[in-house]
C-alpha cells in the first residue's frame, strides 16, 4: 500500500514544508516575563530571531541536533521581544514533536496560546493554535485538529503577518483536502501560493505552498496541473540550496509519478530522495521514503525487495516514534509476506498495520488496505481469509457510502428549508404591505368619500393578486416536496431505488407473515412453482477501474450496469443501488426453475458490453449471489434481512472462486443435523457437508453439479472448470 506521502503532505508533520510546529517545553522563567510588544518589522531586525529561524530549518530534518541548539538559546531570550520568545518556544516544541514527545508538545502549544492571550497578541495566539493543530494530528485526534485548523486560520487572517496568514491558509487547504472537500481546498491553496510570493523574509514559504498545491492536484487526478506546479516547486527548492527541501520535493514527485502511471520516474525520485535524506541523517523522512519504496516494488510484484524495504522502514519508524508511517510499513510488510507465501506472518503484520488506521479513524486508507488485503489473500490461496477481508471492506464501504448519502440528503433538506423560510418571509412581507395599505385606505375613506369606490376596487385587485401568488407558492412547495421525496428514495447517479427505500418496502409488505398464502395463490393461478428471488451483484475489480481511468469512468460503469439491469429484468422487479458498486434486485414472482437463467442473463448482459471512455475500451464483469425468496430452512421462512445476508455470502463465494460467476442458494438439506447459525457462519463448509443446495452459473453457462449428491457442486470441480 502506498504510504504516507499523501498523509504526510495533508498532515504537516515531519516532512511538511513551511509549517511552524509547536511542541512542549516547560516555559523558562525568562519567557514568562512580559515584554513590551514591538512590531513585526522590529522583530525582523533581531539577530536572535533569525538564528532561531535558521535552526528551524535544521529541525525539520535532524530534530535532535536542532533541539540541543535551541535549548542553549533559551537563557538569552529574557529581554527579547515577545515574538522572539514565542518563536523560540514554538521551535523547541517542534523539535520535540518530531522526536515523538507529543505530550510535551501539546503542553508547549498551550503555553504559546496562553502567552499570546496575556499580551492580547493575535499573532502569537494563532501561532500557538496552529502548533496545537499539528500536535493533535500527531496524536490522531483528527476531528479536533480539523476544527482548530479553521479557527486558527480565521484568527491569523485577521492579522497583518503575511507569513502566518500563508501558513494558516496552507493548513486550512490541507484540512479541506483531508476531508475530501477538494473545491474548497483548491481555493485555499491557490490563495496560499499567491500570498507566499509576497513573503520576503521567509524564502521557504513559497516551496511549502507549492508542495501542498502539487499534492492536491495529484489527489484530484489533475496530472497536467500537478506537473506544472511540481516544476516550479523543484526550481524553488533548488534555489534554497537545501538538501532537505529537495528531498521533500522529490517525495512529492514520487506521489505524482506513481499516481499518473510513471513507475520508473517514481522509483528514480524515491532513490534520489533517500540518498539526500541519508546524507542529512533525517531518520523520520527516511522511514517515509522506505515505505514508499516498498510500495513501488509491491506494484512490480517484487515481493523480496518490497519486504526488505518495508522491514527497514519499520525499524526506522520504531526509532523515531512515527506511528502513522509505522502502520503503513506493517501493512506493506504483511503484503510482501503474503506474496512470498508466508501467510501467517503476513496476516499478523497486516492486521497490526490496519489497527493503526482504525486508531486514527482513517477510514479511506483502511478501506483501501482491506481491499488489497483480500486480493493478496486470494492470490495466496487463503480463500476464507479473503472472503472475511472482502466482508470487512464492504461493510466499511457501505458505511462511507451511507454517510455520504445522508450528507447529501441533509444538504438538500437544508436548502429546501432555507427556500421555504425565504418564501414565508416574502409572504409575511406582502401581508404586512397589504395591512399597511388597508390602514391607509381607511384613513383615506374618512377624508375623501368620493374615492371610496376606487379604493375598494384597488383593494380587490391587491387581494386577488396576493391570492394568486399564495396559490403559486403552494404549488411550488408541493413540487419541492415531491422532489425531496424522490431524492430520499432514488440514488442520484443511477436513478435506481436506494437501500432505505428497499428496506421500507420490505417492512411494509410484511412478506414474512403472508408469503405462504401468496405463494399458494400464485401456484393456483400459474400452475407452476412461483417464488420471489433476490439477486445481489458486485462489480469485479472496480477499484482498478477507478484507479486506472478515474472516478468519472467508474460512474459511467455504474450507469451502464443500472441500464443493463433494467433491460434484463422486468418493470415490476425492484432494482436497488445497494452500496458503492453493489446492486440488489428483488423479483416478486418468477418460476423457481428460471432463477438460474436470470443469473446467467445478468452475467452475460453486463460482460457483453464494452464501454468506450476517453479512447479506452473498458470491459466489465460482475459477481452475483442469488436465492429464491422466501428461503425456508425448516418450518418458518427466514426474515428478509437474513436472506439478504445469505445471498451476500454466496456473492463472496463467487468472488473468492474466480469472479464473473453467480452462486445461488437453492435450499437446505438434512436441516435437523445443523442450524441456520452454523450455515451463516460458514456457507462454504455447509455446502461441502451437503446441508446447503447451491447452483453455480459461469458468465453465460450454467454448471449442473454431477456428483452423488445432485444438490452439491464439489468445490474442487468448480475451481478446475476450464475456460472460466
């Protein structure tokens, strides 16, 4: 898994350029003294202040040496200006945080804030708040860090300190990017670059802003813009004559190259960066670069070299206390071990790395890691482990998808409520105007009787117009209500029903209680065994499509599948977008013997399509799980939720056994010797034991199980089936 280069840029830590990080230090008595505030211009002339800034640059790469120098300066600041005192404490704190002393870091950040409040100086307060933001990131308190980042930016922008305003704007832009809000992030970081060009007393500020903007363009897959910004970043870094700054720029070049499909350039940039970092002795940066080297070799399937670099990175991060990079190093080491066939060691290392993502609440990286985990286990032959990893990934994917859907609905609701309130205000305003006109009319009647008839006529016209406008407003309100109802039941991308609508439908139908009566009526009407059916399908290698062609291509694929399902199924069938790349279909009445044919029709209908997207032909397959509904293991049918869960397990058997196929649960046998709970825990085992009757359909060809138990397809035969 690619580490860290995005994380390190999005969270300005050991390698984030142009950022002042405060770490804790007990405030020396001299710093506790109050000095008369002076201007920033006076401070710029202060020799000690510039010595501190020089050490600040060293602190980014060798914080232990920088800390020793800063501590020696502490006794000298007693008579210095407040900005010099605050800067010294900030930089001592920065060095301590880079050494992993986060508790002391947080205490120091609070001291800088307190010192600024004592002097009523917003520059010092904002500097301390930004310092606290970075410490909170280091402690994985992401929510608090995001909130404080925006507060500190608001305060910094109210000051005249251009360097501080640029730093705060970069931090706010990176925070928006980490939240996935790329439009706002782009506005902030472009503004930060413009501001940094005007900062004359800190030449590192422009490379810092350019570095953040290059990273954002890469995240947005705007590779041409990222490349142009990177060129300027490399030029400005070269001007600084700083090996450390150039190493940071080379790490950013790696991120762009690896994401834009230039593996040779990416590897070259990493090796150049590693050479610079080792000459500097920048151990924390070395750990990040080694992780990314391991990732590069993983993509080339060179598992031996990947394991070597991942192990080196792990040793480095354990020395520096960089927990986030340590987590990614463990994930990469686990993936390399799995590739080498060392399954037990690989799973142990992989799980340890993902535990760090869970601690940081880093759900996007955790989802990506789980998907890669399942694919690695599948290649290693651990099919049970792969199914478990896919289940965990899908659950997280559904959680993220539902959160995004709820956010969209809430935004729509908020917009609707705002418009409704505005209409109410306009209506009240008109009513007040009418009442004022009526009062004026009464006074006029008393003075000028001969205008009475004209006044009544005008009043009638006003009331009529108002009545028409009220009717029009009510009609618009009804339209908005209908739009809101549609938004709450339909998926905006595919125009299929969403999960919530399906759940409400199943509850309202109360199928569990009256299904048998309906079943008998259907048999009497049709003279056949008529049942319902559930189909759950998932796009094969959907992440690869997104990574290769972009998320817009992924959206085109999802729309194509939705359209194919409409063609393959009937208007009376309910088709649902179940999750990110998952679809569910509920067919209320079909012949039992025709269920497998519908599964084959779905597989063939989708796999026969080829999507033309930006001069690329994209082929798409799906895996399917299906079953008749209701499923009756004994005397009582399964609740629909458990039936869907069983179909979901069949889907993941299809994925684990090769994809582009459908696994269907036909029914149950010898149920007196097992239980539903046991079947749900291990569907494949129950199949092997003869308790579950499964059918398997391969991309257009149905495979009947030729064994002594006609209801069991031997797993070995399915895996050896030629041509699939």
